[in-house]
């Protein structure tokens, strides 16, 4: 039995999760997925600003209004995807994929671009509609890499959805499937990206659809981290080299041609299951208050005063610097130094002025499961 099979078997042994554990994991995933999938595409909100938006409905900093609207709309798309994935009587359709694109982009808008001779111009993005103009990307080598043409796109998308539904049916039948679940999710993502059917939002839709496949078939959903963007794109590029540059070749890629991306996705799924299990086990009896979680990553806060400061902010977000000075038994400048460190790393945010509150962006499952004593 390989690593992913062992981890998945352990994950299944924990099912069903109690409602409180499921709620905490769902909230954790919601924040991490929305933040990372949008940040990969240029959204400027920090993880802390994303948490503030979803947990408290508030904003801070000088991010663009569109970035906030985009983040909220993406979360609506996530919920829409989850509902569809859980409805096993409803097969995947092109209309649903178009609906997802319309949901995350909200409304038609104008996008700035340049003509081949470098003249600034703009074009209209029609949300939920397949592209009407060619789209492409400049590779790291400086070459122009074309996606499927507007004329090819409708037929290729019809083929993609028909192929996916056929493969899912065979996967459910188990013995008849030529692909594993992870291979199916990876190949679906890759074929979709090579078509690039919309004028905007294709990467976000691809990652939503990967999680559609995983959730629908009993696996935990995954997050491709913004700090792993270079590796993510590199794995896709390695597959491009293997499949060929013509769009229809990528749209009909074979599983053997995308081995780098299958391995990449397998590693992410394994890490997700491993972290989920660890997160749940910490809640059920862990005692290490120095272990915290930020954007799905485990971090260590070893300074005892800093640990206590975080506990105090969690127990009462309205605490003042003066109160913290008294409770920590250190001077004001030392407290400020700890606060500056935590703010610099986006571990905390100050919302409001003297009558405001502290938002703690990192989680300690031991403390948040059992509370803090002063």
C-alpha cells in the first residue's frame, strides 16, 4: 500500500467527523482556498484581510474594491460547486461550468490590454460565455503559447464534459476504470486549462473543478498555495512539452503525458490529508501551545511571552497595549515589539483605533478547542 492509500485509509477511519470538527475544517478550507486561488491570479488581499472579510464582514487596508468583491464572489462559487458535487444524481454539464464562471466574475467588465504593436486598448469580458477572441500566454522562454481558438472551444468543451462523465461512471464502477480518482482530477484540470474556454477566470475554475472531482468522490478538497505558484506552473509546462503545442493535443492529452502534474497533485492531496489528520488530533488532546496554523502551514511560536500575548488576544480581542503590558509583566516597548512582529507576518491585524480590536489570523487548535486561562 503506497503513502496516499495509507493516508486515505486513515482519513476514512476518522469519518464521519463530529459536526464541530467538520465545521472547523470547512472554515479553515474556505479561508485558505479563497485566499490562495484568488491570490494566484493577482488578487491583492492578504490572508488576514481575507479572514477579516469572511469572519467579520469587515475590510481594512487599501486593497481595491474589486478585490473584495472578487473574493466574496469566489466564495459563492465555492459553495455552488460543493452543492453540485454532493448531488450524485446530477452529472457535470457545460451550463454548470459557465454558471461557475458567471458566479465568480459577477458581471461583465472591461479589461486593459495592448495591441500587437503595443498600443493600449481594452476589451469587454462577457462572464459565463465562451471566449470570442483568441487567448494565449507568454512562456518563460518568451514564446507565445496558444490555447484553443474560439471556434474550437465549444466542441472541445462538449467533448471534455462528455469524457469526464463517462470516466466518472466507470470510476464508480471501480473495476472498469482506466484511471484512479487522482489521475482523473489531474487530467480534467490539464485538459480544461489547455482549452481555456473563458476570457477570464480559467485558473480559478480549473481549481474549483479539481475539488469538484475530489469532493464528489470522497476525498478532502485541496488548496494550491500561492507560494507554490512557480512549481504549479512548471508542472503544467512540463506536461505541455510532452503533449505538444497544438491546443487540440492538450485538450485530448493522455494520462501518460501528464505524469508531472499527477505526481504534483498526489503530493498536495497527501499533504492535505496529513495536515487535516494532525489538526484534528491536536484538537482531541494536544498540549503544545507553541504549534499554530497559518494559511494551511504549521508554524511554531516558541517565545513564551509571544505565545501568551496571542492567547490573551484570542480570549479578549479588545485588549489595549496597557493591559497587555500589565498581564505580560513586561514594558510597553517589549509588548510593541511582539505586536510589530506578529503584524509584520500577518499573524494579527488591528481593526480600528483605540476602541478597535485585534484579529488573530493564526490558529492554535489546542487553545481554540479548550480555551485560555488567565
